């Protein structure tokens, strides 16, 4: 086979393999594992010590349901938001699935280390401790990091502009909720949390530590 013919056939073969690869199945499977693990783990936590008001606690799940309908429903007829945005590269489905499962691994790893102090609400558990093991040694909110990776993979698989809207809203909600959680932890742990925040990143590892003087500004 000539080199010219090989250059023509090889991309076609890769494209055919990618077309047969069902990225949606792998992504949906990862979400199912995530939900099952979270459901089982929710029974292995300490009692609540302090938490946010009910309007905030129940408002987020309701908004999440609306966003998931927007993401997956085919009933919306908005031409602009229903348009595809992902380039047709053969490797993108594989990238989306890899991103999805790395994100899933991150969430489970972080949830395991958070253990009995996890809460879906902005809250403190009885005998709450500041977790600094596993991914928490470098990142303050690794569960959110993993969830955002999973959402980004789902957006790539959905390939609709409306999915980008959903991702933007979820990102804003996560940043807001994480900020509320940090305020709660700062009030509970004081200088211990300030030192922890100086050494760690918000959603990604910090490359450089913040000096103590910068923290008090």
C-alpha cells in the first residue's frame, strides 16, 4: 500500500471505529455508578450540627432537575440552542468518555476521604473535622472538580448549545455553594482553615501558596 493511499484510508478507518463507539452508554453508566454510590454513602454520615435554610437546601435540587431536563430533553425547539457545537474529530468521543470516568474516579476518591462528614447541603456534621487527606491535600473542593469534569463530558456528548448553558449555570451554582461552605468552615475552624486554604486550590491544585499576609487582606 502506498503512503498516499494509507494517509487516505487511515483517517477513514478511525472515523468508522469512532462512529461505532457508543460514548453515550459509557457516560450514562458513569452517572448511574455515581448516583448509586452517593445514595449508599448518604446513610454513612454523622448527624447534622448546623445547616443552611430549607429554601436553599431544596432549591438547588429543584434547579438541578430543571437543568437536566434542559440538557437531555429533545422537546425544546429553540433553533440556536439546539445546534451542534462540537467539531467532528474522531477522537472526541474517546476524550469525553475518558474525562467522564476520570471525573467519576475523582468524586468517589474525594467522597471516600470525606467520609461521615459529607453533606449535600451547606452544613456541619457532629464532631466535624477538617479533611486534608486524599485529594483534599491539594484541592478544597475535589468532589465539585470531579462533577464539573463529568458535566463537561456530558456536554461534549450532548453536542448542543443548550448543554453549554446548563454547564455555565451549574458552574456558577457550584462556585456559589463552595463559597458558602468555605465561610462556614472558616467560622468553625478559624486559623486552621485559613492555613489550609493558603496551601490548597479551590477547584484545582494551587501552584503557589498564598502568604499569610495576603490571607488577612
